[in-house]
C-alpha cells in the first residue's frame, strides 16, 4: 500500500526509458489547434504493485483538462527504485519532462535546469507552504524544490510481543542500553526479529541517518561539510554491528529493505523498528506503541523528517501551462486526498489545518507534532543525490567494518564536492 518514505530519493539499475503517452496527449509541444501538452513524470507511492499512484494522478489530470481544454498532460508513473536513474537518463538524452515529482531537486537546480518556484506558482499557492518546507526547497537563497508530501519517523513497538517477553510496552526503551535489554528479552521469548534495522538499498540512507542522529552524529556538520566517518557515526555503527552480531536483528540487515521488514512487523514477526505514518493502516488492528526514537544517552531527541518534491524544468518553455497545472494540483482537496491515501503528512498550511481538525486523523497527530522539530537530509546540497545513492548501496557493509566503510563513503562524498 505504501512506499519507502519518503524519502526522499531512489536510485537503482541504469536504464533508458522514453516517456510514453500514459495520460492525455502524445508528447510535449503545441498542436495545430493551439493545444499544449506537458510531460509529467511522477513517483509511484504504491507498494508491491498495490494502490499505485497512477489512478490518483489520472483523476487529477482528467479534472484539470476539463477545466483547461488547451492543456494536455502526458503522465508517466515510475516506481521509487527506478525513477531517479530513469529521469537522469532522460535528462542526459535531452528528454527531460516539464514536471517531475520525486525525492530530490538539488542536482537539477545546480545545473540551471529548473524554474524558480516563484515562476511556476501563483502567490496563493506559494504562500500556503509551511515555512520549514519551503526553506528546505531553497538552494543558494532561491526556492527550486516545491514540497509535495512530508513525513517523520517514530519508534514502533509491538505491544503483544513485549508482553510475551515480560516487558512493559508503556515504558518503551529510551536509551541504547535499554534497546539491548529489551531486544534480548524478545529474543529469549522466541521473537523472530527483536529489532528491525533495514539497511538494504531501498532506504539505507534513512535508517543510517536515524541512528546517527541519536548519537549526536549525521551526514554533515553545521557548515555543510560531510562528516560521514565522524567518531560519533563510527560508534553508532559499532552499536548496530553489536546488535546484529548478537542475533537481535534480522539476518543480514544489509540485504533487507524497509518495505519487506514493515510487512514482517505487520505479520507479528518484529518487536521494534523505526516506523513512519505509512504503516498506520497496516497496524491499525494491532496493539502497538509509537514512541520517540531511543538515543544512546537517552537525552538526544531527534527524528528524521522527510519531504518529496515537485520541480519544473525550463527546457520545454511551458511556464504558464506548468503554473496552471501546479495551482490545480495543489488545491487543498487534491493534496489532502493524496496524503490520506498514502498516510503521508501535509506540506501546506491549509492541508495541515484540515488534518488537525479531522477526528479520523487522530492516529497521525503524534507525527504532526514531531514534524516541526525534525532534521532533514542535506537536500539543498547538489552532491547529496550522488552521495545518497552510494550510501544506499554501501553503508550496509559497515556492519562488518564500521570505520573502513564510513571512511570510504566519506572520501567519496568529499570527491563529489570537488
């Protein structure tokens, strides 16, 4: 039902794929009757083929085209594992779309390929974005990334398994020592995966960042310099390695993706893992606790905030058509529908107000409260997409040799910035 969250950014096997006419029209440009077609590539928020985003966007496009008969939208929806690589190939071939919705914008902004957000949004649409989200879309003081959806992470506990292990689920672990004790008790009680740590390629960059922050670490320092191999991060992976070596995690965390692990949680096989709003529907009939992420010292209170982005490419010259479509797509009724469909969180004040006043959204309130204090990836750094891609495929090996792996990634990050 849901995807990797947000994440904010996916990369997988390289492959070229031309845009197909999945929506209306057959390519970008203007026809003899004055109709303009814009290309739109979007990420699929469905999971394992379930609840794909294609239907949502086709509904939005159909309604938009009825109101704007001179504008057609050619839609292509691509899964998260492939979208970044395929769009990169499109750009390299000079076939970039007019609109792209995916996990990151910085590299395209750096290359001068994007319209500033103010050029493709009306004033009322632009001012509706939550300030922290709009700020995260800026590069060198200009906003290029248009927030699409957001999310945050919290620690998720299976209360039933906790009780079976003689643990009190009303007292979730707050320190890593307590995580060790609870995971050990869960293992002794026969729980298949006491502590889930998915470090597979789907979202290893997120899982790593979450635990790094809980030890005062992270990917960059306050000046924007990469600190992947900092002592704090090495210590973090030393702890993760200790849990894995003790059999307190799933087998081979480096090969396990989050989507698979969350399915195992929903089936009652996992005692603890970091969770996200997309799991609310999967666990609605389970006895669970959502808690703050446990930190090494029990004091650090950080969480990962995630945002996905919309961006507009300049090459097609369809500024006015893009603006018309974005203003329509970002209407409150459309954004709220998408966010509720995939258990994601709003990026606009109008949608946030709607969520806060909706009694059906009570389960989401803890996430809405924690989002303003969340820490984001270094989204405005144009080297981040490339660095993130390497982290996703390599950082899992840090469970074997933390220092060696993090040293290698640090060197690659520094070279990316040269």
